[in-house]
């Protein structure tokens, strides 16, 4: 059965300093697709997830956080070539001195020793344009991934799983998302990058985690949001007690909440990186 690619677009007028906090709040409400413009944030969610109650929840959350809800225009976007929409503004992304993300068929001349990841994002999260994705990639390049058994939760474009393979991982990588379009997109990006032995599945981070982690894993990637992280970390502790967790999608003002959660679960934050309003944390089981 064909998947509908109809979306609801929220166009929010915001001062630049509120765009990142707004992304964090909307991410916590289950919205994953964003496009940042000057003084404006475009947020997208599938039509199937939109309702009057969802709109009230969004406006109420933003009004509580900012004192009043920002001006917001809601539009229906019928199925179209989303990849062409993204092509209009995507440029190569210098994640670090080592990692470069480029769009397929865009002219790029990486220097020697550079790891190049080709991503056609469609509307999947994880283009490298968002700070949380860049932070995850910078964390990964600091780790010895060769013998790690890796799970990528909420894979989006598949960029993190692909990076793990290009950074030398030798085992099968399991990557999953609960969005049909993200799964389709991740599989396409895996093929285009020649990243072998990455299994991309349509699964849910909460409902299917016990099945995924049965095989035993060493490193769990979770570039998602605060709410989901808060719900899955206890499950990870129970299902994969020896595994490390590399997470992002948490804003810097939520760091005290994260530290309290880690302490409660006997995890230790061994490495934390920051960019803009976001953080990424490598979490290890306490010895």
C-alpha cells in the first residue's frame, strides 16, 4: 500500500534566539521535521498526526514557555517531491575536520582523509543541519567503534548508522524508526553510501525496544527528544545493562533533569558536548 506523504506545515514567527528552544519544545510533542529561516521556523508533521487537539496542545505549550504563543500559520501540504524542496537550500555541511555531509550529486571536493556521507534527506530528521545531529557525529568520531554492536534508535536519514560504518564498525548495525518515510529514506541513503550490513527496520522506540535489544548490544544511539529519552533509558538499563548510550535531542537547560535521571538509573555521563542550545551526552553504566 502506498504511503501518503501529505503534511501539515506550521509556520511560526519567532525572534532568532527563540527558534532553538521552540524546536526543543515541539520535538517533545512528537514533531521531528524542521526548517529554520530568519525570524521563522517551519515545522512539519504528517497529516495523520494532526488534529485540532494537537494544535491546541502546541499553542498551549508555546504560550506557557514564552508567555504568549508566537504567530502561527497552519497549512496543508499535499504529497509532492519533497526531495526537490530540500535541494533548493541544502549545502555541504562541515561537521568536523574529518566528517563532511553532502547532498547526492552536489559538487564537492573533500580533502584527503575526509569521511564523506551522502544524504538525500527528503523530510527525514538528521540532515546534519541540526546541532543535535552534528553533536552525535562529533561524539562518534571520538570513539573506537570497530567492535561495537550498535543500535540506532530513531534513525531518520540513517546518517548516524552510516557514519558508524564509515568510521570502521565491523558488525551488523540495527537502525530503526517508527516513520515509514524515514525508513524508506534511510534505506536509500545506506545503499547510496555503500554502507553494507546496516539493517533498517520500521519499529517503535518504546514498544519494540525489548525485541531489538535481545541480541545484546554495546552502544545505543538515541538522537530523539527529552520525553522519549526519559522513557527508554530505564528500559535500556534493564534490557542491556552493560551498554553505553550516546544521546542527543536534549536542550542545555534540561541538563539538570538529565543528570538527575542518570543518577537515579546509576548511569554516568562520561563525555558531554554542546552546540547552540543543545547537548549530546555519552552515558556509561556506573561501575
